[in-house]
C-alpha cells in the first residue's frame, strides 16, 4: 500500500468525489449546480451553493426561493449549456428547449422535462467568506414522475459528468 | 413521457441521488457519513451533517475538529460497521482493524488505510431545527495517496452503497 503524502488543503479538496448534478431555477433562469446536498430529512430541507458573481445569485437574493430539478442523461446538452452560459446574456429556456412551469408555492419556475422538481423557500444563507454562499431551502412541495429511479442521477466533478455505478454487496 | 405527480416534500426528498460515503473521525471514534459536501474551493472548506443523538455529536462539540477520510470499496465491511454501531459501546478501530494516526493540526485522529484524509477545524455550526446539524470545517492540512482516483469513491443512499459509473460524453 502506498503511503499518503501531505499536500495542501486545496490539493486535498480536489480529490473530493462527485455530487449529483441538478438544474436549479431561480425566477425564470436556469443554473447547473453540483454544489448541492440534502440538509434535513424531517422538516425536509436541501441546500445549494452559488458563486456570488453568478446571475442566479442576484436573482435568489430577490426571489428568496428556487426550484431544484433532477435531470436525466438525455438532458446532458441542456445541463452543459446551462452550466456554461449566463442568464444575463440569453434566455436559457429558449436556448435549450426546456419548458418552464409556474411554481405553485414559489415565484421561481420549475422544469417540465425533469422527472423530479422540488419547490424550495430560502430559510437561511451561509457565508463563510469562501467561493460559494450556501442557501438552505425548505421544500414546500415537490413533483415526481412515477418511473423515476435515483440510479438515473448524473454525477459531476470538474470537467466530468458520470453515471451512477453498480450496487455494492 | 409520464407526467409528474405532486407529492409531499418528504417523498420528494427521498428521490435525492446518492452522495459520497466518508469515514469521519472525531476524537478517537469513527462515524460513517453521507451527509457531506464541499463548502468552498478557495479558503477550502467542507461540511458534514450529524444527527444530534449520535456519540460523535457529543465529541465534536468538545474537539471542534474532525478528520474526513475517503474510503475505497475494500473498506466496505468497516464502512458498514462504523455506520451501524455506536462508539459509546465499542472501540471502532479495534473492531474494524483500521489504524488511527494522530492528527498533526487537530486533536482527532485520521485513518491510515484511507487513501485521502483531510484534517478539519470546525468554524461554524448550522442548526435549522431539522434532523441534522451541520458543521463547516476548514481544511488545515491533508494527506493523499499518489495512486488515488476519485472514481474509487463509494456513493450512498438509504440501504444502498454504489460505485461511481462511466464518464458521459
């Protein structure tokens, strides 16, 4: 077994495994996010991290809500488009062909083509002076396609999208 | 394409895809955690969620530090053991055969057999009254085996461990 070598905190963090890719709508814009986690199971909450220079950051400060949409592999071109263009310069729904649906309990829209959509209201914002500011959202309602399976998830880490692998016995 | 159906927030959250499994040491105890995320790339930070009834929760309130260790599939028996037993009742290093290494900048130990170990100091605690309280940790130093690849990560969601899948083109 190779010995571990001490490296910088930044280099250590770069080994971190991938997270699920989600499409987040704030107002009528879409952002591709892998800075995402559940936060709590009872009083169901999720959290998303946004870099403050992003257009969605401006928007979420106004809406105080967002929808979190789980994509499938067929949506990879839209995922890549929404992750590499700014809503300041284009209408991402028009460009990707995705369909916005008005939120029921939030002002932000959600995405028709995603098999899961969670409507979330921001209840806290965590700023530790790093690259990302995190928004904790309470899920106020959600929509799920009956045929959805978590194994359709897409994982992300810098410059790589991956599928989920096999179950370990 | 099937239509989505509106479901409860709890049911919506249950569709959430898996997260990397990590072994976290607090003091000399080990806990298996999938409530984990990076928090910031510059000023490198991670965060972990712990249920307050857990032994590690008591410990982290005292140590204010932890190590985050990335396991490989060979460690699955230890991962399962540490996720289903309490350090109140046993010595998890003795039971799993894992080797504790003293932290250099933290009071908690790290795990020799894990290819990546990050030493983290708690800088904030986020409590929104849900099932988990989250601890944000700044990475103060880290150790990486040269042959480590992120594709060795193990994903978790309730009752399932999975490998990472193929790269999507």
